[in-house]
């Protein structure tokens, strides 16, 4: 007997669905709908609206609603077993906020299954477009929040991040300050995640803890709203938000709109939706403290699970609450494949030749070192971009290939540890994870084994479906994720003890050199 679970991912550019069978451990179906291509009436490019105001990046919330109707219609047309889905959960792009008036909830409750949802919700928004995570227009609000809450260190300690432009607290403050009347008539403020969960529940549901920790508004130690931050960002904000919800507690059964229109079973459970990064943690199988993912893409990201918050927290990382209710850190390094490609091209090397250079040079690069800032950096924030070489001749092709990889891995390891992560195993994804010479440097620097995951499934949507399995079937995280998160190679890349010792010393030297280049706030 199959047990189907549906996971959705409302991302910046598309809405995706993953249907799994928890009984067989199989992926049953996955599909996706691209907003720009399939909903052209909303006039978005890459999922957001054109704007002439600097830093402003918004998207129309009704587009996410219509995408949901379209995707479910497609699933029904594909004769997927809608009636047998045990539970549905989702995840959404983090930080985006949705503002509705007093009639939103009544309209949701009384939705007519004969008519599309977006037609029934179209006049209930008090802010017609939603600021999303790409918006950087709130620098002034961030300065005000930092000041009001006693400085950057205090804010990081309480909320897990410094005041961040894209985070929802600053976005809400901007709306409350600049459009006070619209703010007053706003009955509810949701994130994209809780907005989508509200549609399924047929009522306004609170923001889940994982996404709430991307707002600069949550006291992450006590897992409740941080009242000083709420007071700074808008009057009576708590009433508009509702208390944050535990991502693993089912919200109830699915609303009749979905049973009547798409054939969902009336017993189908609805779970809160999470932020996409916390969800993808689960979809990549990172369910125990110490498990860490490194994605080697245009930018490199490192995120993983840990139990206890460190006393002093890194100003460059973001700490969120994870779906397991542990903590997760997220670090984004802008100089990712950009820097690797720059070196490879500068020395006219193919990727095979680049790997051969890594293999021909010893760990530690005989004392040579690079600070690999081909562009400005996020982790850490540096005074200015510029590559620096120490005991490293610019003409030495082999040493430069090794230097860029060692610098990236050492920076990642040092900053991950400052953010509370203590990696015990790493799952690598992204283009450069196919290069085993790079993985060997990673294993040696972090002193832990590295796996490469098969990533043919959308890990964010998969993470949501797996969360639903854990919540409903009360199975452990480990046994639930295992059948769905297979590694690509039979063998792991294992650290080499001699190289590990070399890197211990090199990490200290790197940190000292980096320190002299930091931007002073
Ligand atoms: C994380 C972030 C993005 C969004 C979009 O802080 O802003 O990763 O979640 O996917």
C-alpha cells in the first residue's frame, strides 16, 4: 500500500512539486512551473517585477497563487493519486513578505472551488507587490534597527543575523514608515511560506520558526518574537504576525477548496511551510548536528546543522532555526566559481589540467598562499576586492591553481567554525563537486569525509515532503531521509592525516592575513 506525500517549493523563478511514496522510498513524480514562461500576464523576468527604484525588487503575490492552481491542475491532468496524498508541506524563497487586509481570512474560508483562487483573493492585498529576498532598498531601516536594538552584536546574538536589507523586519519597517495608512489597514503580514500554507489551510497561519528566523524579529534562543525588534519595525506588529509555529506540528486538514477542486482527500494533513534553505537541509539528508552541505556554484554556500548557539556569533553568517529545531548556519561566499574560473582562464588550463595541477602540488603549497578576492566578498566583508599572493609567484601555474582552492576551503572552514558549525561530514553539490581533487582539499581542510549527493530531485521540495513524513508517521529523521538521499560515488573522499596537520597551522596563518583586510564597521 503506497503512502504518498507532496512537497512544494515556491522559489524565486518557479513553483515545483515533488511527490514521494514513503512506503517504497521512491520519487513518484516531480514537476515545475516557471512564472515568466507560463504566467506571462504578471510581467516578471526571472520571477520579479521590473523596477526603476534602486534596490527595489518585488514580485506579485497573486502570481504565486495562480501558479499553485496551474500546477495542481497539471498534476490532476497527469492522473497523479491526489486522493491518496497523506500530507502536503512546502517551502518558499526566504524573507519575501505578503500584506493583506481584514477580508483575507473570510475570503479564504469561503473560497468557491469552481473559481480560481487568484480571482477570489485579488483585492485583499494592502501592499500590491511583495518585497523579496533580492531587495536591497532598506539600508536606512537596517541602520535604525541596529541602533534601536543596542548595536550589531546584540542583534546577532538575539536574532541570529546583523540587520540585513533583504530580511523581512527591515522591509516591514519601510512599509510602516512610508505608507502608514496602508500599514494600519494591514490585518496580517505573512512570509511567502506562511502565505502558501494559509492557502492550503483555508485560514491565516503563523510564520514557522525556520522562516521567522530570517526576519531579524525572532529571539532565536527562546524561539519566540523579540518584542523590542517588533516594536521598532511597526506598531502592533505582533497582532499582524500571530505567534510563530513549530514547523513539525500539522496545521490541520486541507481546505475544501483543494478537496473539491483537485480531488485531495479530506483527511489530507497540511504542514507549515519552511524557508527554502532550511527545507533543502532536510532534502539533502542533513538531519544530525555536524552534517554540513557545501554547494560549489557561482557563489559557494556552506550550511549545516548544529545544536548549541556559540557565545559570540559571526557577523557574516546567518543563523536560522532548522526544521529539526536544531540550529543551522548559512554562509555565502561570493567568490566561488568566479574565482576558480578566473584562475583557470588566466593560466589557460582545462579542468583536467587544473586537477592535475592540484595533484602535482603538496598540501600547504610549500608555504604559498592566496587571498582569493577577485570580487568584493560577503564572508568576510573586506575593505576592497583584490587578489593577494604570499610567497606565491603569479607565474607559477600549478601553485596558483592550488592556492585558490586552498584559500576557498580554508576561508569556508574558518568562517563555518566561527558561525557555530562543527562539520563531522560534508555533502558537496554544485558544478565543482564533480572534481575529486577539489573534494580532497575540502576533506583535508575540514578534517572530515566528503560525499557527493545525487541531486536529480529538487532538494527543497523533497525536504518538505520528507518533513511531512516525519510529522505524520512519527518516524526518525534519519530513517526517513535515507532512501531519498543517495550519494553519487560508492566511496567517500577521506581526509589524509598528514595534510590535516598542515592545514591546522595554515588556517591560523590565513585568518591572521584575512584580519588585516577586513572592513571596519
Ligand atoms: C537566504 C536567501 C536566499 C533565498 C532565496 O538568506 O536570501 O537563499 O532564500 O532562495
